[in-house]
């Protein structure tokens, strides 16, 4: 299936608030790779994904991003952050603009593939909610 997605239009459709840390909408969902757009609503504690590498392109907003052993860094629109599976990462939104990412996971990331370093920080159910926004 071939498609064209208007990422900025999708980003504007996210709700103003959420019960989960993230809300996403899946664009593609193939075994080889999945892509989605997501908005972050709350601080995302240290976690990792066991099955996929992740490419995160900042569409809007700013954040402090922690990744592996690197010092936390500020990421903003137009920047691409890449990390391999099992890399511990955390995200803290900063500023007033909604923090929205375009994500490509290789291979496909199952929505339940999120492991928090401190299990008390969350579960797959408190991590993300998926909505069809296009």
C-alpha cells in the first residue's frame, strides 16, 4: 500500500490533554517497519524497547532527551534522534508548544514493547493510547 500523509495536519488533531504519557496514530504497520506520529503529554521516564531500533523526528515542540550514557540534550523541530533497541531513553517536554514526533520503528514495534527501568513508572497501558487521526 502506498500513501501520502500530511504530518503537520495530523499533529494538529491531537487532543489537548491525555490520561496516558503519549497519544499516537499509526501511519504504517508492516512487519519490517512501523511508522506513527505521537504527541507527548507528560514526562516520559527512563524506558527501552526490546525489539526495535527507533528513529524520532521532532515535528514540533522542544524537549530534554536522555539517551543511553549521553548527557541529556535539548531536541527541537527538524532534529532526528536515532537509537538502537534496548537503549534506555527518557523525554521531558519543555516550553508551551505541543511536543510531537514522527517515529519509524525497525522492525515493527508492538505497542506493548515498552519496558520501564523502574517498573513503578508505568505500563504499556499508561504509556500510550492509539487514536486514528487521519
